[in-house]
């Protein structure tokens, strides 16, 4: 699996582009300069670098060293700093009550069996009052084939997220079909689910 992602991110081109995910960018009013933010599976840095440009203290983690190399290159070209760490999120120590914000954009590498534990880990790692910003593909994405996993087991819907994050305050949860343009990797009509949730203070 690591070889797959290193090959995907090994070229000069940024596979998912260099502009931030549109859903993430739309949440800018919720972010405050100086907050500690974790960007999960940040890839080549488009989201982590944008977060750093908003004045946040960013830790970008990913499974691919090639991706993180490009992330650091992008940050340097934009004149911002972010920390990067090569991790397997299933075994990495996320910490507890550590992050003000966790960003989880298309982190759809977890199976339906692995996902509940991953989502519990996310909640533990957030500080009280901390914010989760998540976007993923729903199963209908298999009809569009414009990005994302080809395995139904890696996709989820609003009901799945409502269940897994029931202990949090759900500020926004919606499924929608939207055209996205994020490099060659995500391009075209897409079946999406957005979640904004806050850990109880």
C-alpha cells in the first residue's frame, strides 16, 4: 500500500492539486490563528499549507514520504511552515486532548471495521471544545467514478457519521452531489458528505 501511494505522489504534478479542498476553505470563519491543527492523510500538502496560511500551527501526517516531501516543497514555495510526520494512523499515538482542530478530508483508507476505532481516536485527540472538519465520499460515488476508493467498504454516509460521532455536537452534516476540481485525482461530479462537529467542552 505504501508503494502505491509513493508511486501516485512520485511525479512532479500534484495529483490532487495545490488549492485547498473547497469544503475546508468554506470553514475558514471557524478557524482561529494560533490553533493547533492536525491534518490527517494530508498528502501533498494542499490542505495543510492552506491551514498554515491561515495562521494555524499545523501538523500534517501521511503514510507516503513522497507526499510529505512535496508538502514541504509547497509550504516553502508559499512562505509558510508546517510540521510533517510519516505515520500509519492506525498505530500512531495521536495523543489525548491535544488538537484544537482535526481536518479529515477524504481519509477513506479505513475499512468499515477499522473506521469506528479511528473515529474514536479522532475524538480522544481533540481538546474539549475542539473542532472536527471532515469530508468524504458516499457510496453513490461508485456511480460517478471521479475519484475516491473503488471499494464500497471504504465509503460512508451521513448516518454512519451521525452514529460514530454521536458524542459530539453536530454543527453541520449533509450529503450532496457537487462538481469538484482537485487536480487529476478528484475531478467531476462527486457524491459527498460533509461533517462539522465539536467535542463537548
